[in-house]
C-alpha cells in the first residue's frame, strides 16, 4: 500500500475556494452550509499549521546565521 501524499497549501486553498463558492451560491441547505463551514475551518487550521512550520524553519535558519529572503 502506497503512503498517502500530504496535501499542499495550494491544494488546500483550492478546496477552500470551492467551499466558499458552494456557500455563496445560496443553494445549500442549512445543514450542508454548517458542514461546509466545519470543513473549511479544518482546512484553515491545516494551512495555519503548515505556515507555522515554515516560519519556525526560517527562524532556525536566522539563528544559524544563514541568509534568506522572505
């Protein structure tokens, strides 16, 4: 069995865009809207965690005296 590939931030943003379109369409039931919202919040949390990891790596590089660009 192959290892499951972790989603990229770009893929996650794409999923968020689709959820937003569904919510903005007004064609969802209230229950569906709550499900979309909950899923969206989980995706946002995932993105925040990924971004935090990158920021921590940058801080470690700065402490080691290496140059970097943001």
